[in-house]
């Protein structure tokens, strides 16, 4: 061990740690970035290298612990100082009114009570203990009294502060502080995590909550470090030293210490506004990037909370108001088999139409033959169906079989239902495939994928029209899209001059496309959006990707051998090269991110409001930041653009009042793709 370390090295390490902590805080707690992701990564790598060279300087508070610690044999246990209670459930507006009445009765008052209402995040509850401003322990809720010690795992989560900030000169950090929050994975993170799992041949997670729980339960924190976990804080355990009067003030104080608080919380409102917020939140639940399953209402005053007290199970000052079920029961009328773009056969249940959370559902996926067998799903069964956001509805379980021996077990066909080619089974992947490259169902599905929202996003080119174009010989691969004859389309059933014109316009608009979307659109097996994005950041032209070797591709972080192999195979086939060539000759312009790295939105501040149609909010944020812009949660004089999607919120009015430039989604896209 070197006894004399150059003081400049020590200084540099301290400086890097301070800067990384500060940028973490800016990024996650106040959503206001100062440096690019690559600059952050560069600083982090420098710190990791220095700590490797000088192990005597390693510290548990260093931001480098985000990469994970050595694996554990098993988790220890942690006793919570104050029991982690659950919440009583309410299911309707009248339940919420009853809660308000009960609160008033208990307090012996007729006056209005002030509540703070919050989204109820659907994740995993944890408690973090800070000693002298440093993260000391992280634990799960467990049975409420005792949880599991997951300290090394929570340290890897970038939104978990390792060191706390002072609120002000006079209000210092309490010497002992216990905070509580919910660890979640966003729907986007869940999708890309499952994409990676499938790529590695591992079983998929059923939903973001299971993915978050599974990721926290890893004995090797390096695995946890690679998972897209996030945390939101909503309260405290033992925090008597904070000397605060209300729940909302408590949350604000936590935010000042560097804890991330949900930005959709409504502070200090009366019961009618609570109900209004509940309605609004339910309507907007899928606009949030992570799953929420209801609203939590809390009596705001901490004195009143103490007066109201708790039962053994839940506090009497709070209630969880669940949203309408996204699960309903219905009957299976039939089961058919769909052929996907990669040739995979998927059993699909046709259902008696049922309204789930405001949407009529008549189909649900059974995933694959094994799933259908495992759940023992048969035609005529009554089943529990679930939908969530834009994911395909799925069957959770059979409720009532009412079987009298006549219902048949589902079997995959031996031949493709579209082209009659014999199907091929892959036991390892639990899949059944049609390998006929001319299979009509497969080609139609490939075109559908190519034109879909996350790929070329060609409005109006959906399943039905694609079927018509294919059946009439106007299209035999996705490359033909850019050569369609408007006159011939006009003649198709249900089309006409105007629709053909609209389609031509949508195709024209789609021709300028990012490299990532282009790669994703090609529909190469195992090359999903996530991997397409990684590749697009690595290669600045098609030629450079065409000349990449297998070894080079598989070494890229996040790609792996399976995707690399599929990509190589796809690109090395003459037929596919010709298809790409035909797309480009049809007028498609690919925008390469690698060469566009130079920031064009340097320092410009964006605020987003409302629903975006052609990209997710996360995607928009990522792209703005990639171009050097900033995204802020609220409109102020410093805002350069308010990007307003459908049904914009109050931010629109504020932007108008402040004279901030308001742009619609098309303009935002144009700016991002310029
Ligand atoms: S407060 C004593 N606030 O819901 C009150 N909980 O069903 C403690 N949850 O275990 C909870 N979002 O994991 C509270 N904004 C929020 C929440 C929230 C999600 C979870 C939490 C708790 C469960 C109770």
C-alpha cells in the first residue's frame, strides 16, 4: 500500500465525488442538467480508475458504488424503528367522502380538513436510514417490523442520495433520519429490461413491479446496478429531529436534502379537490412513465395525524384510493393462431367483448403454447383478463371452467395457418415458428411493424390496409411502401382519393428517420428499440455498420452474441441489402446520431405538457438532452419552449401568460430531427 499519496490525487478524487453527487442531484431531484450523459460517464470512469489505483481511498459514499459491491451469501435482517404500516383501501368517490367524514368525526370538527394527495406508486416499499447525512442502511418493508438488508443494492440506484445536502445554513441535516419511499421501474425501463432478458434467453418479468422486486432481491448488487431502478420518497420513519408541522412541508424539506419527490403531488387541498384530483389522475395514469395503481390521501397536519393515530395495520390519517380494476372477467369464444413478423406463432384468445378501464377489449394474447398449457386455458372458459396502458391485454388465469369434459386442450398446429408450411419447434425458446420467408402473414406483420408508431410511424398504414395492398399485389415487402401508386390505392375498398392522398402524405413525412428507428423498423430478430439505439450511437453510417464484424458487435455493451449474430446474418444477405437499397432509393433519409453529436439545442430549456402521439415523454426528454437541451418540470421565464401535446395541462396557460414560445408535437419533432 502506498503510504504517501500525491495530495493532488486525493483532491481530484474528492472533487470528482462532489461533482458527481451534485450532478446526480441536479439530474434527478431537480430535473435540471448541466452536463451531458457522456461527460457524466467520463467523470465516473475517471473516479473508478483512480479508486482502483488507490484502494485505500475507496469510500461507501463514493458515487462509484453505483456499479455494485461484491456478492452476498444471503440478506441480513433489519428491524424498523417504527413499524412500516400498510394503507386502508378505498375504491370509490363515496369511500373517499366517508374517509373525510370519519376524520372530522374523530377530530370532533366540522371545519374543512386540508389533505395532501399523491400518486400511489406501484413498486416496492423501502426504508433508508441516514446517519450524519450518510446513507447507512436500506431495507425492504418485510412484515412491517423486520425487513431484509438491501443496503448494497439500494446504493446502486442513482436516485438514492448517498450524501444529504443541507437545507440551509441554519437548518442542518438531522443526525439520524429514516426516510421511506417506493422503488419502481418505468414502463419504458421494463420494456427494455425484458428485451435484454429475452435476448439472454432468461424468463421475462410479468410487470414493472415484479421486475423492481426481482431486481432488488439480487445477492449480487452488480446485477441490481444494471437494472433501471428509480425511487420516489413519500415519507419518513423516525425523523423527530426534523421539527416540521405538515406532511407537505416534510416532503419539501426532504426534497431540499436531495430526495426525489413525485412532481404530481397536490398539496394542501380540500376534499372536493381531492376527488377531482383522483378523477384526473385516473384519466392520466398512463401519461406517467411508471405504473400507479391509485391515489394516496393524507391529512396534511402532522399534529392532526398524531391525534388520529393508527390501528395495528394502517394509519387513520391516510387512505389509498385504488383505480378501477384493469382486470375483468370474460369468456373465451375462440382461440386462433397469429403469425408474427419473425414467423413466431402466437395463440390469441377471442373474447366476449368486455370494457376494461374504459376500453373495449376483445382479444388477448396467450403468449405461447407452454403458457396456454400451464394456465390450462380452453375455449368456453371464463377468464381474468388484464390490460395496462398500451400493452396487449393478457389472460391472467382461468376463473370458472364449468367443464364437462368437452373442452379441448389447445394445441399448436403442425402447419402454418397462413402458408401451410410445416412449423419448427424451438424447445429452448418455447417457440413455434414458420420459416417460410414468403409466408404472407409474416410479410404483412413485417410491413405492419415497419410502419408502426415506434418505427416509420406511417399514419393510416395499419393491418387492414396492408392486407389489402398485399392481396392486390401492390406490395410484397416493406421496401415497396415508398413506390406505391396513389391511383391504384384510390381504387381499394374503403379508400378513395382523400384517403390515398393522406396516406401518400404520411409516407412522405416518414421518409426522414433516425438511424435507431430505421434499424428497429427492419424487424431483425432480437434487435429491439433498445439495441437499435445502442447501435445507432456507435455507427455513423450504413457503410460502417455493414463492415462491422461479429466480434466487434458482440463486444458492444448491451448487445451480446445473439443480437450480434442475428444482425450479422440479416446484413450479410444480399436480399436484405437490396431491400435497404430500395428503401433509400425510394427517398428515405436516415439521420445518423453519431455524426450529429454536436449539440444544437445548447442550453435551451423545454417544458413538456399533454400527451405526445409519436414518441413517449421519456423519448422526447432523452432526445432533447442528447442535443444539449434541458427539460424542466415547470414553466418559468427561463423556459424557451413549451411543447404541448394533446390535452395540455395548466402549464399551457402559464406559458401563454409568460409569453413563452409554444410549439406543437410536429414542430418538436422537426426541431429534434433538424
Ligand atoms: S404512504 C403509513 N404514499 O403503498 C403510510 N405509500 O398500500 C405509508 N405507496 O406500503 C404509506 N405510493 O409501498 C404512501 N405516495 C405514497 C405511496 C405509498 C405507494 C405504497 C407503499 C405502501 C403501500 C400501502
